[in-house]
C-alpha cells in the first residue's frame, strides 16, 4: 500500500488508516481481531480512535498491544466520557490521556488530537499546555488538532500542532481552500476524516436528525454523475478524490466488517483520480456549494 510522509513528523503513513469510532459499540472482540490484524497484514499502519468512542480504545489495546511496533496509534481527548468533569477541563484532559494509555495497553501514542475544540477554548491556552506536557513526558510523540471550520483554521495558525485531522470529501470541500493550504505551509501532517462522505448518496431517504443528513442533502444538489452507477465504483471515485487533495496524507475509514477494509484497499490499486476528473468535481462544488456549506465535525 502506498505510503506518504506525514508532514514533518518523520512518520510514513499508509494512505488508508483505520477509524475506530464504529467498533466502539456492539462489535465483538473476535470481529475486531479479524478486522485489525487483516488490515495490518495488508499494509495499513494508522489506527485512529478517541476517548469517547465507547469500547474502541479498549478493544484496540486488547487486540493489537502485541503488535505495537507495526502501526502508528492516534487518539483524541477533550470530552468527559464518563468522568466527573466538564469538557475541556485541564484536569479532565490529563486523566483521559492516562486512561487512554491504559485502555490502549501502551506507554505512549504517536499522536493525541484535541477533539473538536473551539477557538474560544484554544485561545485560553490551558488545553494546549496539557498536550505539550504530555509530549514532554513521552506520553505522545506528537500533538494535533481534530476539527473543522474557523476553529481548525485558528488551531493551525497557532503553529503549535504537528497534525490536522479534518473532514475532506466530495460533499465537504471548505478545507481545500480555508485550512489545508495553511496546514501545509506549516509542515503539518493531514488526516482526512469522513473520506467517503459516509456513503450518504446510497440512501434513498434520510431523517434530518441522522448523522450523514447534511452530506445526503448536499449530494442531492451536487448530483455528481459518478454517484448514479455502481456503488463500488462510486465509493472508489469518492475515496480517490479525497486522497487526491494536495496535502492529504492519510484517510481514515471506519467499518465493523472484517472484509470491508480490504475491499477499500483494493479500490486504490489503480492509482488516484486523473487531474481532469478531480477538476470536474471541484468545479461542480464551486458551482453548487452555498456559503453555508461549511465543514462538518
């Protein structure tokens, strides 16, 4: 599998990473075992999770602790997730970082991202200082910011973070002009989340309260030709678009199906999108997207 340099961190990351949110609820250890080991065996080397993804951290630690040198481990912090503190309390962050290390059965992670932290909280400085102390103590090799919109832009402009994790896909392109160029200037590694727009176009109808509804609604207006055909081909085009965005190093894909990751990896064997197809998707976005089509957290 293709590897890319992750900013100035020195990490060479696989273009596909594993997003751990979906395994956090109702997935058996056996399925997670099959899913993650097969992914590593096939060349994936980025595992991304968070303190608020249910059992995700514990399952990853249980299944992969013996292969810790085979992958880069990213997690996130900021939400109380069962502890008796307000979100973004510095004491909370310190405790959840310790809890994450215990759950993941490791002495360190490669990256800790602040998890969708607002610009207001970032400006106060305390949450950044917690991550910097964790880095100095060897609990994480690098620190990053996960989020979107102006919050992400401010985080990038602080110059203190090594990594940006943000939404990038055919239905979410604000960052291509707003944030990613700024991150690239600063040598940050860039992780694309929601890289296939939650496959929202595959649903005939969707409740307004559903997580992918914004994407579903946007895609109806964008009406890309390639979404009308075979679902596998549409997923391939969507994923390749995200990975063709200049600056994107890896795209994290979540799944609970042991065979799905391998299927996604096979979609990339023919290389990325041609420049012409990439431009067509970008042109359609510029033609249709409204000013309120901001990044979705």
